[in-house]
């Protein structure tokens, strides 16, 4: 996006002690990368801020980014971009992650596809039988699975609100802190949820 979090973080915490500190923004739209680079230069932040025109999934192995990072943030990253940000943070062994998911369509698509086959297997299918419920339930279960993935990968997780709901309906804030201790029970819950919801084809 417009790298609001990056600019705020740099202005509040890194501007006074910039040595070795880098804020990197990853964005697929070249025009936003250009605007962020221009703003960083205008503010005198360009020595400690860089912006890369790539999908997050491809940025993981980008040569200009370090092997490990301290913090990963993703504000309203659409659909699977939040999952890509989590994968990025896991690979880079991020100490902290702060994620505010946005629109989420992938799980809802799979729920719709497998709805007929699930009708006779579990009464829980009623939670996503109607299209509106499919979308909302798909969004909810997506974030539940994200939290479990983080826990399975060695993070403690807190879920709260970013701002008041009157400001944004995309308001769920997932905070994760790395402990380095994997949680096999969380992975078992992921497996069970995917199986029970007819989402096993999403396991990978």
C-alpha cells in the first residue's frame, strides 16, 4: 500500500537512531512504490527506507533483504497476501508480526466448491450454507487457521481490534511474538479443522 506503518515506525523509532535500521516496503503496484520512494526522499528517510516492486511471496528471496528481520507488518493485505506475509516472517525468523487481514476469498471458494459433499457429513455445514455466511465464515476460519499456523511455528498469538469497528470492518489485529518453540497441538488442530470443514485440499 502507501507504507503508512513503515513511515510512522521510522519517524517514531528509527529516525533518531538510524544506524543499521532499515524499513523495507513490499508492494505489487509500481506507482505506489514510486510514491513511497519519493516521500522517503522528501522526508530525508531514504537512507533507512527502501521499497520493492514485487509480490510478498517473491520478496522472500530478494537479494536486497536480510536473512532475518525483527518485525513484519501487513496492513490490509488482500486475500492470500497476508498468508504470504506470514510465510515471509516465518522464513525470516521475525521476532514479531502485526497483521491486519483484509478481503479473504480463498477459503470461501473452497467451502463453496465442497459444500455439496459436506452436507451429509456434518451439521456444521449450516455455518456456510448461505452465500453471505460462506463469505463471513470463510473470513473467520481463515484468520483462525492463520493464528494456529503461527502458534504451530513457534509464536504466541494475541488477537484484538486495530481501531473501532465504526472506522473499518477489516479490523482484526493479529499480534505474534516468536518463542522458537513449535506447538504440535496447534498443527493437529489445523489438520482437524481442514478435515472437518472439507478443506483438506488446502493443506499445503
